[in-house]
C-alpha cells in the first residue's frame, strides 16, 4: 500500500525472502536481522528504520510464539518461561517505547500489536506464560489510548485465534480425521494482515482490540466492558 517496509526477522534467510517477495510484487522493502528478545537488537531495529528511511511511522509487533512448546510453567525451567515472556510481551513493549520518539518527531504514527485469544478468558491453557504474555499485550494496548492526544500515535491490537501458518498446517496433517473435522479452520494470514491494515487506516481507532474467533466475523471489543 505504498509503505517502505522494514522486515525484521531473527532468521536472515526468511527475512530477506520476505523483502524479496514484497519488492517482486511492486513494493519497497529492506531487511534487518533482529531478535526481539534482545534489547540491543530492538534498538538496532528501530535505529535502522530511522537512518535514511524516514523513521518508523507504522510499527507492527507481530513476533511471538512458544504457546505450543512443552514443557511449560511450572514444569519448564524459569529461563524458558522468561524467554516466552520476552518474546511475546517485553519485545513489543520495548519496540513501542523506542518508536514513540521518532513517530512523534515525524508528526505521529500507528502501532499495531498482534496478540492471541490465548490471552482472553479465564479457563486453563497449556502454556500459562504464553497466555499471560498475550493477556498483558492486550491490556498494554488498551492503556495507551491516550497517546493519540499526547503524541498523535494510535496503538491498537489484533487478537487472532489459530492462523494458517506452516506449523498449523503440519498440526492439522498429524490429526486423526475425526479430530481434524472437529477443529475450527485456521484463519488465512491475509485476514490477520487485513485487520492490521484496517487499524493503520482507520484514524478513529485507538486503544482498541479486535478479536478474530474461528468461524466468526472479526469484532472490536467494547472498551467500556466490565466483568
């Protein structure tokens, strides 16, 4: 849609390939290797977007994972649980904080966080640390609605359920036919990307959370809801 995309990935081959695909489709992209669990890498990522590229105007915090890896809390060693929190919450918080200054100087910007439905509800979940991190990311987003007035920066959050990634397709292939038939179809990545673009374009939305449950239309949560 006309943006110069800075592709940040811990995997150099995958990141460079993503940038190549964007350019092959007529877009503009640059690659920077970054591990969002490393504070130094996150700082270098934001600096890369500033140096000669006009500074970050849109930040999409979509790095995450680990909710399917075992063992989990309380059986996992503390370092593993901390790594999951760093990947799914701390990295997004730090990237947001570092991008706010350049965005403000540039006249404003948009941050879109990508959480997970694992962070919603009150039931048990296989990975408590992953669920806690995603719940934190959702609440982190909603607390920042006031940044539009302070800095002209809007922060919103997309909360998908199962996404049709390569890993999801592999998990479906390993299921028994009856289990597969009872499992909701994962959402195409393009639908999640479309929700991100909606938040980028819609200047009326800030501090809002969009949930994408399987088999249901995407919907915005009521910010006034009290449980």
